[in-house]
C-alpha cells in the first residue's frame, strides 16, 4: 500500500546488511526524528522477553527519543548475556551515527529465537543506513520492507487530522504474519506523528490503542518474545505552522510548543487507534496459512472485558476455525465456545 504523506520531521532508511541470504531483501532499518521526540511503548506480556524489549522498557516513556534501530530475521532472544549487550551496542552505534546519546535510541528485532546476532554486519549496516536517511515515501517503504519476516506484503497506514488549527499527521508501519495471538501478536508496529504530545500522554494513548486493536487479533494464539508497539511524537507540525506564536508551554522535546488541548488530544488518540486498527487488521489478513479473515463482534455484556473474553474464546476455538476454513455453517460451535468462555449470561438472551 502506498501512503500519500508522512509525518513531518522523520527520516527513514532500510537496507540489506547480511542477515538474510538474499541480498535483495532488506533486513536492517532506521527511523530517526530530526528533534527529540516524546515516545512510549507497549510490549509483549510473555515472561520470556527479548533483549530489545527489555532495553526499550528501561528507556520508555521518554520525551527525548531520537530514533529506532531495527533488524529482522533474528530475534536477539535467548542467547544468554550477549543479548542485552548486542541490543545496547546497536543503540550506541546508531546514536554515534546520527549524533545523539545512546539512551535516546530504541532498538527492536524480529525473527528466529536463539540465534546470535552477527554484530559486525549489523554495526556496518547501521552506519551505512545513517548516511541514507531520507524523508521520502521511498525511504519509508524501505523500512516497511526491512522489518518483514514471513510477511507477504508491507503494512502501512496514515491519518491526517486537525488539532486546534494545526494539521497533524500520523504515519504507521508494522510487520507480523505468524505467532499472532492476543496480548499484541508476533509483531512490530511503529507510529510516527508530528503532534506535540507528552510521553506521559503517549503512554496512555498507546496502551488504550493496543487494547482495542493489536490485543484483539488472533491466528494461533501464540504470544511472541519480541512484540512491540512504539509511538513517537516530535511536535514539528506546530513548529512548522506556528513560528512566531507566543509560547504557552514547553516540553523537553521541543521548547515553545503548545500541548494538545483535551479535545484535540481525544482526536489524536482516536487517530492513533485508527492507524493501529488498520495495521492490526492487515497483520491478521496476512496470517501465515490463513485463508479467511473474520471479525467477531460481541454485544450486550456488562463490560468490554467480558466481551473481549467471549470474542477471544471464539477466535481461538479450533472447531470454530475448522468450520470457517471449511465454509461449514456449523454455528453451534460458535455459541458453544461463547458458553465456555467463563462469562455469565442468560442463554435465553443469546443470539447469533
């Protein structure tokens, strides 16, 4: 999918550094903000967490992030103490290459668990990628390709909204096709925005967006070690349109910028959720071995938590999956799955 525009103040690069045998396939990427950006993340709930996840969790939320370095094909998980060492080295090399502090860089990996990273190739690739950073759609799509593993297509989404007279853009990209289960999925997702939002607000927005989107998709119910959603907001939309305005607020990320008012913040949060929803649906549609994409809607229960529990049980039922795959209208499997979800409801009120 080709998107029509990008959030202001972000540059991208994706290239082949040697992780993949095919030199035509990119396997390393950089996303860089021209100024320190607010950043927040949501991560895997698996007790086995890859080193990049642990590094990002230590550094987020933050109002001073400059970028993300990403490698694909190797997860950088379960290889002993060198996992963390390699993840931190990736951020150090990237920081040196773009001119910031190591703690201002984030790191993500995706791929095979238990295999060590070939650090010489990665370090060389990071330095080369830094020289190719560009704010073009072509560079953005290079990153979208570089983060893929078993995916058959890139996954991107974008929104443009008005926030108090300022045009704000959100640009998202993701990967994921297997190990897709609620509590994120085997996925990486990044949403870059030029809105002026604090890291604290981004953390809340990210969690709510993940709960309504990525945490609601399932293929085989397997939760990965590397699942990551990161939101970045650098405030450059207002800087571009508001030079000369009287400064009413300042964050460490961009002095002189106004924060979003409550109503604008709600619109921004809704746009983030829309972008994440589009990316999540694209992941589910590209599921490894998948032949059907279905949406489960549950109504009439006491709260969203109960509705989620019923939907999750139905989605993960092997018998429901076989019925859908075989185009067999055996709806009894669906109501039966709803019945053992552990949620109280009156059978007389059940309809499908």
